């Protein structure tokens, strides 16, 4: 189901400076209180059902895309059972700009000590950061990565893909 463009309320843009002034964060208060961006998980930022569905569909499709290529690529080396854990993005609460997206992975290699019968474990984990262009919004990211193969879709403002980020990481 295609995502509908998000309707932005022009009054929220006009209201923000008034709220900041009222909170003492306007020109005079800006010197007294440092300006900090507040980031939240993408799932906490998204407001409407269409965006939620796009986000959870994206995460599901990424896992399916990774599972489909793992055996022929990343899972041929030392670890044959790499598992995609979670794709997560931080989003600036006021602007919708993505701070960073990362995808976590884990694997294991078990071994048996023939003399003692003990099982040993080597269990690495990776956090693969996505090669996003600065200023990317969560809406633009969701639009760019919808479909059945988001792993190979060009990220907004760049020719890179999430797959490119994995090659550098795994």
C-alpha cells in the first residue's frame, strides 16, 4: 500500500517560535539555556497509522531481504548463522530529521572440546550504521525504502543503499 504524503500543519511552524519564546528559549533565553535536539526512536516519532505500517513493513522486509542473501554473502565466512536483529533510527522530535539509523546483527560459532565435552562459544555482534545523507527525514526514508527490496533501494540524497552499509560492516 503506497504511503500517503504526510500533511504538515503550517500553524505548527508558526506556533513553535511562540512556544519557545514562552519557555524562555527565544533570543534572550537562548544564551541562558543551550539548545539541544531531542531524539527519539522512529517508532515513537511516527504519528499516523500509515507511517507506522510503513515502518514495520520496512523492518520486516529488511529482515527477509537479509535472510535471502545471507547464505551467499555475509554468512559464508566464519559465521554461517548471522541473524538480523533490529533496524532502528533516531529521529529529531521537532523536525523529523534522522540522526542515525543502524541495524544490529548477531551470530555464533559453537565448538566441542573433545577431551572434556565442554561446549565453547564465540558470539560476536555488530551494529551496522546506515550511510544516510545529512538532513534525511524519516518521511523521505520511508518513501525511499518502501517496496519488497528496501535493502537495495537508494537512500535519499545519495546513491548508496543499506546493503552498502552492511558490506562495510559485516
